[in-house]
C-alpha cells in the first residue's frame, strides 16, 4: 500500500509540469516559425547586390504653414580613388572609429548585434545600432534610412551577401568612396581636397584622423564650422587608433598637437533669410537619418518656421552697427535672434549671424549672459518664501577679495526685489545667491533647459559670480529663449524643436511631433513662481533697464551686458512668443563700446516683436487661481534710470572706447571681471 501511494503522488506532481513544458515548447516553436517567416519575407524583398544605388531624390523643406522653403540636394561632388592609393593611417583611422573588428567579422558583428539588441529592448525600439562598415555600405547603397526591424534584417542579409562577393579591401574602398564628409564632398579624395587642398595620399596622421571623424556628423564636426569641436572628435579617433594598436601613444599625442593646415574654405553666398534655420534643421535630420537620407531620399520635412516672422527677424537685425571686419572677413559685431512658441517649443524664427558664414550663433555660440541670467536667481528666491515685495538693501558687500559693483558704482539702500530686478542691481542679486545657494540656482536653470553650466571640477559655476552671469562656458541664445519660455508657459518647460513632421519619398511618416508629446514637457517651477517672476520682468520694460523694448502690449524681459562690454542681450516674451537677441564680438578682442542690453538688443527685440505679434490677440499674462494681479510698480523714492537709446548711434564708435574700457578692466580684481552691467 505504501509504494503505490508514493507512485500516485509522484504522477500527480508531474502532470502540471509536463503540461506547462509542452505549452512553452509550443510557444517557442510558434515564435521561431513567425521569426523565420518574418526573416524570409524580408529576404524576398531584398534588392540584388549587383544593382546600383536607387536614383537620388531631393528633399523638400516646408514652413509651419506648409509652404515650400527650399529643396535640399547634393551635387555629388565625388572623385573615386583606388584603395591602394589610400594611406594606411586613413584606412586604420576609419576602422578604429567605425568598426574595429572589420577584418574579423563576416559582415555582421555578433558582439555589436547583441549589444544593440539589449539597448533596443531596454529602450523599446531601435535605439542603438550594431552596424559594421559593411552594413553601413549596404544601407547607404540599397536601403532607406527608416529605423525598422525589417530594414535592420535586410541590412544584415545584404552585408553577408556583399562579404561573399567582395574582398575586405574592396568593401572598404567602396565605403570610403561613397560616404559624405560635409561641404558637398563625397568620398575621401574629394574630402581631402576640400578640407586640406591635398590628394588623399598626401594626408598626415592628424588629417587622416580628422577625416575619419567627420562621417559621424559632417556638419557638426566640420573644422570649418567649429574647430574646437572638430579637434575633440579628432582626439577620440586618435585615442581609438592607439587603443587598437594602429599607432603608438607618442604618435597619437603628436598628431593631436599638429597643425591641421586647413585649406581656405570656399566662400558661398548665403541667404540670411533662411540659411541658418535650414542648416539647423538639416543637421538635426542628418544626425538621425544620415546625410544620404537628407540629400538623396526625397524626404518631406515640415518645420516650425514661420516665414513672416523669419523675415521680420532678418529685417530687425539691420539695426546692427558695422564696427570693423575681422581677419576672416566677417563684419563685427555678430548677432543672433531666436524666437519660440513657449507652449509648443516650436522655433518660429532663427538667425545665427549676418549671413557671411555658416556658424549658427543662435544654437552653437556659448556666450556670457550678463544680467540676463539674474531671473534664475530671483526665481530661486521666490521659491524660498520671498516675494516681489521682499525688502533687500543695496549696499557694499564683500566675498573674499571680491566686492561686486553696480553699473553706476553707487548704492541705493533699501528696495523691493521687484525694483532691484527692474534696475538690475548687482549687489542684491549676489546677496540672494548667498541666501538661497548657488546650487539651487543652477538646478533651476538646468530644469528650464540650460545645459552648458559646469558643476564639477576646479573651475565651475557653483559660486556667487554666477548670479551676475559670470559663467565658465556661457549660454546659447536658443537655450536662453527656451528657458525664459518657462516663465511665459506657467512654469512648464518645453524642449525647443524645429521639426514637426518628416515623410519619406513614399509618404510614410518617419516622425511626427504635431501632437506636442508630453515627454518634451516638464513642470520646472510652479505656476505661482512663474507668474511672480513675469510680473517682476514686466517692470524691466515698464520702468527699468529695458524700456526701449516696449511694444504697447503686455511683455516681460531682461537686459544683459557683460562687464567687458563684449556681449549684450535682451530676452523677453509676451504670453505667446519668447525671443532672445544677442550681439557680440566673435573674436573676443573688441568691446561693443557704449552698447548695453537696453540699447541695440532691446531695439532689435522691439522691432521684431512689433511685427511678430501683429496677428496675436493682445492679452495679459494669466493670473493663477487664488492670486491677485500684480502690477509693475516703481519705488517712488528711486530715480528712474535714464534710457540709453543714445547708445545706438554711438555704437559705431565702439573701437574708440576700447583703450578706456580695457584700462578700467585692468584695475579691477580678477573676480570683479565677472561683474555685470544692466
């Protein structure tokens, strides 16, 4: 009796286990069948490797109203070259940068694939690629740039077929002759001529590393656009070459320091009306889909640009003075203006300079913000139970060997925070930074979209000079406009974007931001604090340092001028449009003279916004529930500052002021150089 009972018990336990095991096996078989079916379907639609590339189709760019702005196409400036004429350093640089196991894999790299699969699973999509050089050749030659599983499978299959038909040297030759290097240059021979004025076999190690780093993002890493960024990318390639044993550490360090001997860039006549915005959009598309997709895949790119506002921005910049021409033939000072819808993050207008070069100062120039950084200080104070009516004392304060000064070199005693911000009082801004802590100010600025602040290292922004805009790296006009948009949008920061929708040549949607995705929005500060700071910034235009910006409707803003007068800002907003204006000297060697944020920048802002708001309904800023409307009020005992509009006509004489300004600067302590005017 005992043994049968044990046997019966054992059978009873195994029954459910066997059932679940059968279910699991069935699921695996079905999944495998579906997977093989999917792969077979992808294989059936593969193009023959013997085919040439698909015919190129120009991409079209449209404005926010669906009107065609421009057509993007490539002239295919390409001179093919035999791989045997390509220096070994250049071949090695490409392999180190793009595919270090090129000579070992069969066209696909299992290690890279597993790494990509893991990233894709954790990101719920094709978030990271494991493409070899052969796969990149297959994609560029035969496939679209869409990020789908089917396309990735086809890419791998084509790579295997290419490896079967061609040698490694032939594959590397085809790849290097095909890829885009920016500046209209396709292939390494054309790139060598474009950037260095040399044949490819004459390139130095430093030049080889520079070229190998370009295909990753040709516009961004171009040494013609921003040499410092290009050198950083070159260093990465050189480090990879050292890591994989292609060159010694000593040769690598020598190459990093070597003169690139860049050729003179061919000057192109740019249309300042849209060129900077188009370049910005092109870079964003190329970073995501590749240059071939941008110039040859017939994309339809619907952007956020409002053509009327773009035209108004260009026209407003005619108020700039022409002080002198620098060594590169650029007229100084240079400028930037960027305008955003704070509710959607849509970039309505963008001008990144005078149209004499392709460097987009609106999105790429990191410049000192001066007092335009102060609203982040006051926002932090408002979060710490202070109000616009809190009384502070404008007095001499000393921190170590630094005593911040006001622009008039005088002190005015007790005043409200609202009045102190309207008149851009430096001593009170620094006292507030001491009370609330620099870390909290930086945290708020970062929440509102400022990404260039430095918080670690021996030189950083965690100090009181930061309250006056004395930063380690500076800020960009685009990010400052976006950050101020948080105030206009009830404390919600929306990431700026220039692209609404992209369609491929067949009309398939590659991306669509028209729904204004929630993941791009962050409640950075409370609605209450956003309204209070807005009311305070209305005072800047009503009776403070920015009266020249008044446009006859509710508006708020802030002036900013660096202590050395090399940068001047005005950033302001209505309930529906936020705009940043910057002017400054590219070289950093000349001052703007008698120019402040409240003069030319405020005038440019006024001229643009007067047109940009013509079709906007005049309305006041919304008052949060439970609050009363705050009226901009001027302290009666304080004298209203003189409006500095006469600085506009004096700006042309900026160079005459250089000696005087530099002499004054030399007499101040080093820390005081970070102090700022209005």
